């Protein structure tokens, strides 16, 4: 059986085949979790938010109008859920100066050298993204981790595609600066 697209799965769910929703959850779990992690910097909170997002999306699935990608619609639910969660809890977001963040990142080591290197690079990149402003981190996350197009990002953020392109370019430059400033040795090792 070949992979079905989101629209087919949504149609099946709306026709009463509720177990098909698991396909959407599996397809977008990492996407939602990554966005939630950007807001909270806490794995447990990101997991809780992700669960809430999928419950809300399921309940509102009939409202999805297919005039954008499902991931765009899901991003909006995720961002709103994160904002509400943070307001209700009045959580402190942790900066990357926080030693606990580094300890948590260190716990994700692997026994395989290649996997360790990949995780180390991903952790370094995530730390650098965490040093960016919320707007810059969001656009980088949407484009690279969420694999959203500039048009989709523009729709999510309520800006023009050209403005999204400019913001992405500026965010990339800021990310490059953060990598060079805070992770110069690691970046040098990656290049050579």
C-alpha cells in the first residue's frame, strides 16, 4: 500500500474511521514536538503540549478547509496551544546559559560514534537556534525542521512570501553569527 496524503486521511477520519487519525499523528508528531520544544525548552512540557495539540486538532478536524497544507493549520494550533500553555503556567523559559539545559543535552549521547557526532551537531544547532529571538527561531524551525515553504511560512506568520524570504535570510545570518561566536571550535571541526 502506498502512502496516502493528508487529505485522504482526514476524509477517512471524518467519515468515522477514527483510527486513521493515528497516521496523521505519526506523520506530524516530530513537527509538533519540535515547535513545542522551541517554546518551552522542556521535554515534558513539549510532550504535554504535543498531546494537547493533537487532541485539539482531532476535535477541530471538520473545520480544516484544505485551503492550506494540513501542517500549516497544525502549526497554528501548536503555536496557539504553546502560548496558552505558557500564559497559564507562567513558565520560566530557560536560556542556554542554564546549566540544566547543557546537562540534558549531554544525556542524549549514543554509543555509536556516527550517531554521537550527528546528535552532537544537532544539539549544537539547536542550542544556536535557542540563542536567536523567538521570531528568528520560529522561521528557521518552520523552514528547516518543519519543511514549510516560504508561502506556507508567510501564511502562518501573516506576512508576505517576500517578507518571509527576507526574514529567513536574516535569521540564517544571525544563526551563522551565533554558531561562529559560541561554537567556533565545533564548526571548525565540522568543516575540516
